[in-house]
C-alpha cells in the first residue's frame, strides 16, 4: 500500500484545495491530510484564517479524498509524521517548490501542480472590506500600532487625530495613507472604529464620544480608572451595538491564554496563591506623563493592569479584601504592592516605576505551581513544576513583534463576527480592574510606606 501525506491550512476550502487533494490521493492508495491547528497558524504569522480548525477538518473530510485527517501543531512535525505513519510520498502544491526538499531524506517529495487563480488569501480579500480604523492620540504609545496592524488582515488605518496637530502630522508623515484630522468629528466621519492611545484621564471622554458616534473602540489599558465609568461605557457599547475592548496586550497573546486555560483545567490543582510583579525603572523625569500626578501618573495606573490580569482571570472579581501599600514621591506612587484575600486564596502583586524588583509570575496550586520568568507579561515561555520533578513541563511559544497584533486581531474578529465580549478579557474583568484603580485613588485600605 502506498501511503501519501499532505499538509495545509485549508481555510475557506476552494477548488484549488480539492484539485490538490485529488492529485495527492491519485499518487497512492491511502491519503493522510495534516490540517494546521489554529495556534500553529497564529504562531507562523497567519492571523487572518477564517475557519477554525474543526471547520477546516470537516471541509477536508467532505472532499472524500482524505482517508485520515491529522492536526499539524508544531514545526518539525512533518518528519515525525512521515516516520510514525510510514509515509511513501510527501505531496504539496508547486507554490512550495524546493521548500520541502529536506524531507527527501525521509520519503519521496512530490510537488503537484497548483491550480491557478484561486487561494484562501484571495477569497478572504474578496469577502472582506477592510474595517477603517482611526487613531486618537498620536504620542509614544500609538507609534507601535501601525506596524503591528500591518500584519493583521481586515483593517486599514485611514485617519488620525491628536489634540496637538503637529504631533499628528509627524505621525502621519512616517505612516503612509493616514490622513490628519483637524477635529474629532472629521475622524468619526472617515472610520468605523477607533484606537484610543491618549493619556489615561482622557480615555473616558474619548470612548464615550466614539461610542455615541457608533464607532467600535479599542482603548489602551488602563481603560478607565473608575468602576462606574467602566460599567457605563460597556453598557453604552451594548446599546449602540458596537465593540468596546481594553487593549491589554498580555490578555490576548496565545501563550498567556494557553496558560490560563491549562490552569483552569486543573493542571496545578486549586489555585491558592498568585504573585505577579512588574517594574520598569525610569529616570523620574518630571516631563514624562508617568510621573505627573495631574495625568494619573504612577506605578499602579501605568503598570497595574498587567499583574492584575492573571489574578482576576484565575480567581475572579469577588475578593474579600484588598490592601494596598505604596511609596509615594511628588504625588505619584513609585512602587505599589497589593495583597488580595479571596475566600480560598491569597495573592499579591508589585508594580514599580521607581523601585526595581524581580518581574516574574508564580501561580501556586494544590498539585504544583507555574513559573513564568520576566518578562511574563510578554509571555513566550512557562514551566509547570511539581513535587516529582520528572513531571515538570516547559512550554515555549513565539511572541511576535511588539505583541499588539494579537489584540488587534481579536478586535477585528469581534467586529466581523459581531461578538460583543471577548473571552480573553471579559467586560467584568475590565470593570474589576477599573474598580481596583478606583480603590487606590480613594485610598481604601491604603498604607504609605
Ligand atoms: N493549493 C493548490 N492550489 C491553490 C491553492 C492551494 O494546489 N490554488 C495547495 C497548496 O499548494 C497546498 C494545499 O493546497 O498544498 C493547502 O494550501 P493552503 O495553504 O491551505 O491554501 P492557500 O489557498 O494557498 O492558502 P493561503 O492563501 O492562506 O496561503
């Protein structure tokens, strides 16, 4: 029996795929088709795949050519599969000519003619009109956005607005195709969605205006510093039938998500303690917004939403008590430590702009613990550790670019699929973070150190 194997994403299954599968099947007696997993595709920069892995597997099966469908999940798997399934022929479309010659060492490699004039990329482009995005606030934070958005399909940044027109002009000079808007109305007139990257205290007003204008909003973290405001904005978004999302980059990255779902599935038992810290030592340059009390500067506002994320995601929003300890200088916290007491757990976090500390994440459970080294907020690696060290596991991932592409992709996907809440960062979780920021502002359970 001649066994053939072929691989692909098979998104929006088209005639080119069907022809390829038929040709591959004709090479032998038994055809195995490897369909890429969603995370594998994201890991290799394919952010725009429309069908999920289950839909793609079903589509391949429905062609009737595959005798077996497997999932391709890691680099190097082709060699493993060829040996594991005793493969005689590896077949792939001619667009890959030469790429898989290294497999000749293990099996016969055949490049099959590709069907001209059709591809998933083409079909995706034909069926999507790009969501037009406008940027509000063209300062330091916004500069990373266009490069990251460029790798995500389905959106186009067309306009920008900044209270300081000069800053807006310099921004558009280095980013092609973006028009400078003289006022916010001009921006709303040219887009369906906005990315808010202004200083914290202006978020509330910009978000509210944009939602009232019927625009989808992706807002930099911390979205707002007050729980009631967060609730009000999410409610308004719902009424207006638009998406409101907080751009907390860690929340949307694949590795962090995998870690969260693994812990929720019980790999370390019940979570009893979480310790998350993050420090970013700046020269306390008074001209920086981060050190200006009038602009909500300070460690907690600036960095807090990152360590709060694993705590809230894993233990929820119903803590019994939160104590906050801060070292204050010139009106802003240079360092803040928070201690949460949940019914069956205790957690702590540390954030510092003027104090350096080990920036790792440790999640302790009844069966084992998770260790994520700094910079854990750009998660690309973590370890599961147990009493019996033979059971320890290490997980490696890719963190691409500045990491904003994951939140941008989720934002566009929510808009296209009319999903009003993302499981990656739920509305109630964003609200809870805003409530914690508010508790800090109101000095509830607060101690100076
Ligand atoms: N294929 C083909 N003819 C086409 C398109 C794809 O023969 N017109 C083949 C590819 O060479 C590969 C298999 O189909 O062997 C699966 O390819 P995949 O990457 O899933 O399809 P594409 O349409 O090329 O997808 P994309 O545009 O996302 O790269």
